[in-house]
């Protein structure tokens, strides 16, 4: 099991300042060594709010990849083992597949024309408000989203026509936005 990281703020002399003079640092919990960036599980210590992480810290320097493929969100009679995502609840099954893979025989309703934005960063379960900040920022630009969370990170689907504006907005939050290569390069 990898060691947990402690995310905190400290001054150059190692004290715990408040406000803008604090620099974000990551220290390994076991050894106290400074890490370049968190890549595993985190605990945040800043002032009087232990165990509280700031989602903004993940945007700054974080990478978002815009899919080359265009996706469809499908209300289906059954799941698709090759889908990017399958969501089943007590009322329906939803699959997210590349547009060319829509199974018209099992599709009940289809929404086409979505690009997938993947946050290429490990987002800990304890992180509060990450998707809320993403959704809020994109809502300011009148961009509708379809949000999905994987175990380690989040994905947001936006309409193909909104992908450029979404990328620009995420860049304004501090993210680096990259466009994926050909559709064959993706999983």
C-alpha cells in the first residue's frame, strides 16, 4: 500500500502561516519528505480546517483531456460491455458509447454529439466540491454537462459545440487542456 500524502501550507521557514503568504506543499505522511505533487490519497491541513481540501488546488497545474471521439448518451434496454460507461438504476439503463457504436436495436432514446473531458488527476474521495466548481464554472458559460465519476477521477461530457468554450473556461481555472489524438488512441 502506498503511503498517504499530507497536503498543507507552510512558509519557507516551516511555520504555518495564514493567507496568501502560504505556499501549497505536499509532504508524505510517513517520512515528511516534500513531494512535487500529490498522486495518491490526501489529507489537507490549512489553518483550523483539518481534512479539508480546496478543489482549486487540483485545477492549478492539473490536466484535462478532451476526447477525440464523439460520444452518445443512450437510454438502452440493456448494458453494453464495450461502453465507456454503463449506469443502471432501478428505472433505466444508460450507456455512454462512441457515436458509431450505438446499438439502434436496444436504444430507447439517444443524445448524440458529446465530447468527454477527463480530469487526468487522482481525486480523493474526501475532496468536497470539485465537480460543483466544474459545473458552476461551465454553467457561467451556459454549458450543459453530463458528469461521471470513476474510482480515481471525474469525467464531464459537454456538447461538441461547447467543447472549445469549456476548454477555455477550464484553462481559466488553471487547468492545462489537451486534445486527445485519434479516436483509436482512446480507451
